[in-house]
C-alpha cells in the first residue's frame, strides 16, 4: 500500500476526476476527506470507499468561501490528526468570449479556480510545514498551456494554477513539501458527458483530433495524481504532467502527406 497511514483531502471529489482520485488514493491505504459542494455526491463516494474497506470522511464545502476552505483543512486534521496530501481539483466553469463575459463571471472564475487553490494551499502549508512533509497536486489543464475558443477565463485560471504550482514548489521544497500539477486533456467528466450528449457531432470531431482517438477516463488522471503524491515521485517537484492522449503533441496542421492518425 503506497499511501498507508497518510491522509488526503480532495476538493471537488463528489464526481469526475476528484471522485476517481479519492477512490484511487483510498485503494492505496490513504484516509480520504471527500470534499464537494454537492453533499449527495460526496456522501456517495465516501460510502463506496468505505464499502471497499477504505477510510473516508465527508465534508460539504464551497471553496469560494475562505472560511469554508479553512474549515476543510481543520476538518481533516481534527478527524485524522494530520494532512499529508492536498489535491486542489474543484472548478466552476463559465463559457464565453473574452469580450463578452461579465465582470461577475470573470471574478467568480478567478475566485474558485485560482484564489481558492492558493488559499487551500496556504492553509495546508501551515500543517505540512509543521509535519516536515506533504504533497500538493493541483488540477491544471491543457487549457492552461494553450487557448480555447470561448474559454478565456478557464484558460487564464489554469495558466495561473500551473505557475502557482511552480512557485509553491520552489518556495517549500526544503521544508519537505512537493507541489505538482496534472494537466488533463478531454476527460469523461460530467460536464463533458453532458456536452457530448447535447452535441454528438462536436464530440466526434473532438475525438478525431486527439491522436489516441478517444476521450480520457477520470481513472487515468487519478493514476497520475497517485504517482505525484506517492514516494515513487520523490524527486518530482514543480512540474506539470500532461495527460491528454497526445493532443498537445500535434500542431493541429493537417498532414502534408495525407497520412493521419489512422494510417
């Protein structure tokens, strides 16, 4: 068991990547705090972890509220006595062109997608520095490395998350704390499943441009997070691991020979 006796907190773990990560870390021995605004989802995930023999506690929290961010870190320490792993994962997505978004939408995007990650990190660091060890993983995105049409706010916050990761990593490395990011591509999370049902043709085109020819599964991202919080990645710090089926490896320019991914 790679995470025996360790305590992990995952925000946004009532579904999608967070759910898969909570279950994966629990399967490796971690006691997991399942945090989500959707209490029903979080309760379901924690129940499934317990049914599988793992340890899990549930907390409903809105990470856009600083007091609730403080509360979730305190909750983990009160329940388990320590905090070894923080996975900042929750997000709220607003779509729209840069010139058409409202100020309120922009500010909420930043508050939940970037400021909350920083504040959770700040609160967790108070615990981890005292312990002399800890691992933080932030969910970035390929959208923090390249841009998308209609996702300007998301692009901005994920780029910020990636560099927040680097800053945290270099400042706290000698305190025994590592910080890394996972940057998923198109993953079959609830928002993408909903989008795929609503616009199957767009989903088909999206799959076509991914060299592997498919969307990723949440469990495939959870496996990356597991690596980053385990001792197997003990010399990995301040990096961003892209898991996108090869999407960013391609320039996007059509083949000059006529041979594409299906050759």
